[in-house]
C-alpha cells in the first residue's frame, strides 16, 4: 500500500514481493529513499504527456482503419499489406493484357475483375484514407486545444 516502508537490508522478501505485485496492479512503485524503500504512487502524467499519448492512440486508430477491408460495388476486398501489393500488381498486369481475372474477396468468394475494377478499389481506399486523415487532423486539433486531461480523453476520430 502507498506509504509502506521497507528498511534497507532488513525486510521480509515475501512482503516486499507481495508489495511489488500490488504496485504493478495499482499504479504504484517502490522508490529508493536512501536509507529505506517506500511504496509511492506513480506521478500523474502531465497534460502534455496525456496529449502526446492521445495523439499516438488516434494515429494508431487511423492507421488501423486505413487497412480494413473495403467494399466496392457490393464486393468486399482485403486491404492489408499483402492484398495491396497483389492489387497493384494485378492492375499493372491487367492493364497490359486487357484481360480479366477471378479475384478472391475477403469472404473467399470469387469475382471476375478488370483493371478498372481494381482501380476502383484503390480509388475508394484513397477516399477513405483522406476522410480518416481529415478526421485525425480535427481530432489532433481538439487534443491540442484541450485544457484538461479529461477533455483530452473524450476526443475521438469522427469518421
């Protein structure tokens, strides 16, 4: 518990261990005070630290949403790193050949696609990405304008 003191060189190791476990669960730490160790509360983060953490969380959420599956013309396409590479390669090949291929969708169904179909997927992703970046910039502005940690914490991406 906060305020518990352990004299250096003369304390019960099991009590110390149990206190350390309590600290891990309760946002506290055992601090070296010179002649003894004391259980102290972790300092509250500053407003600037809260803002920086929130901005990183918003950015991570934006980035996660950017690579979610995307639905175009009733078909839902994967859009992770591997899928993006496959789509871009297929666009080049289909433009060169003028042919169509069967594409496996996110639900494992197949659909016949042309280069233009896959370009439509990339276009839809670009629109989604722009929407997410606009929402992120607005949220970041709201975070930076907040004057309390509580106001920072309620900011969300509004997509």
